[in-house]
C-alpha cells in the first residue's frame, strides 16, 4: 500500500509540473521588465483590461476597423478607415455620432460643385481635436486632404489640400496629424523620407521637420569612398527613414516613431530645431524587446506613442502586440500585452492614447478599442513618476517604496528611493539603494558627495597623521644630518 500511494502521489506531482511551467511562461510573456544584465524579470501587471469599444457599442452601425484614436477632455474619437468614418463617444464610452458625410452649419450635406458629388471622408487614417481652437482635424488620407470641422457641431470649416508652395517630392497623403496651441499643423505621410510636414493654420507649407538618420553600412561606405562619380550615381541611394506616427507632450514637443529597419533610432522627441532630445538613461536604449524568446528573434516595431502629462510614455509594438512603458528618463517601467485571439489580445495594433491614468489601445483586425486601467502596483508606479516629474522628492520616494513592497524586481524603484535620499543629503542611504538598482551614474554622484562630506567632517583626523608623518620624516632627516656632521 505504501508503494501504491507513493506512485499515485508521484503521478499527481508529474501531472502538475507542466501546468506550472505554462503558467510561469504566460506570466513572464505578459508582464515583465529587463534587469541590468538584460534578463527578463517577472513583474506584477501594471494595467488590466476593464472595458471594450467594438461593434456592439454602436448598436446597428458596424465598426469596420479602428485605425486611430484621440481622447479630448470630454470625448473619444475613433477613426474607421474601412467604413470611411470618424466615430465619436463620450468618456463613459456612450456612442454619440458618426461622421462620414460632411455637412454645413445648417446640417445640409455639402456638394462639391466641380464634381457634383457629396463631400465625404475617403479612408481616413488620423484624427486630432484641438482644445485651443475647438476644431476637429481629420487626415482624410485617400482623398489627399485634411478636413477641418467645428468641434461642437461638426460643421465643415475648411479643407486643406496640397499647398501650392510645398516643395519636395513627398505626396500629400496625410496619415497622422497633430495641431499645437498656435494652430501649426504637423503631418506624417507614410513612406516620406523628407520628414514631418509642418503647415501653417491657413494650410500653407511651413517646412519639413525632424531628422531621422539612417544606419550606416560600413561596407557600402567603404566602396563608395573608392568609387568614381559615375559609379556613385549608379549605386543605390540611401534615404532617410520615414516616420509613421507622432504626438505632443505637455511641453509642446513632438514625439515620433518609426518602424523602418534602417533607422538609427525608433523613438524621437524633437525640440523646435528638429533635434532628437529623447533621454535614454535606462539600462538599455529605447528599443522595446531585447529578445523575444523565439527561434527567430523579432525586433519591436512601434506603431504609435502616447505621452502622459508627467513624462511617462507608452509605446505600442505591432510585432508581439505589447505595450512598453517608459518614464521621462528612459527607464523601462513595465511591459504588458501579447498577440492572440482572446479578448484584450492584439492582432494588428494601430494606436494608443492616455485617458487620465488609463490607456486605450486599438486593433484594426478586431475592430476594437481596449480600455486598460492601472492596477494597484501600476498606479503606485505612475504616482511615483508624477511626483518625481513635479519635483516632489519625498512623495516620490514614498511611492517608490510602495512599489518595492509589491514587486522586489522593480529596479527603477530602488533608484527612485535613492534619488530621494540623495536630494535630502543622506548619501550613504542613497548609495545603498543605487547599488540595489544598479544605477552606476547616480551611485557615483552619491559616492562623491559622501566622500566630500566625510573629508569635511574628519579633516582633522585625516590631517594629523599626515602632519605626524611629515614631522617624523623631518626629524629623522635632522638626526641623520646631525650624526653625519
């Protein structure tokens, strides 16, 4: 009987082991970060799915796809290129109106006098609502124009087509669009290597903006350096990689993404000169996944970026259907999401945006928008970054400590606590936490301050041995010379 019960128990344990491994694999795939050595570390989920916008949210109106999203102070705008519409919801996810046919102030459909056809959207891909001017801007891609509507009545205001003074070879097919508080319009055209198009509010061309440097192939560079002018003309030209999406941060600077494999960088933060000033002070550059774990490694390809008002930005990866969360300094905070056919999974992700502390992610294939809210751990992490961004060191340190109680693998929280001690001149405590967080730059700063403070407080004890040693040396020389004489 003992052998029988032992065999049964062993069988049960063996049957349980595979399921435990599968659970661990799913957990690390959905919620993880990378440590200093590039190893994936399990993490608590920072966000969880709470609601969905799909065809059932609109009654009898079918939702063909979701290609872009914008959240204003009171509404949510979804772009459906399949049905050539912009669907509007309130913050409670209640369907309000669908925009396809363009109407005037009296509600009548506008007819183009040249073609005698109704004015309607034609496969739009982008939308932006300007709070400053109370206008809705729609990138009507297939029609090659930007349609501007009144933000309250959705009545037609103007149509911006290719400016007469626009230079370059870029076709004017607006894909994504943002508008600053001064009315300047920034447009991304898919496949353009001349940069982001910037237009004045009246639709005239201003400039191309943003430099996207290509990678340099050393072999090609070597051969071109030896080639003649005629040979150089026949060689394949290297063009600047194109951008695929853009957004604003709270300071009015443009964030942009590219998934062109030839680009040196994947994410950009442009100043007014068009220079990339994105901070990348984390363990690794802002590139997404370091390794995907498959037989063939797949690099992250970002299709959109969303920036909170305290510098935390979320990057949407179409390769594995994941969301990468970075803070203002470029530290990787969390990775969540995955590809699949279950609710909340992503198959063809298209856009991401913030709605307060919540994230909304859209998928073209599923024709849905998923609303994610922060978990307890995620909310503590966001609060910590918010307090630190606003200069409230002690409050930030307390929130970082909260995250550590929930997740000991959260390395940047150790650095956050250490920064709090550094600001309060508690250098020894700061060094301890910086060492735990593998933050070598901050550790050096704390060590330098600790060393200076130690020298100041112990100057006499440090100088006395030096004086005694000098005196002993002088006295020994004196005695030696005296004996010699």
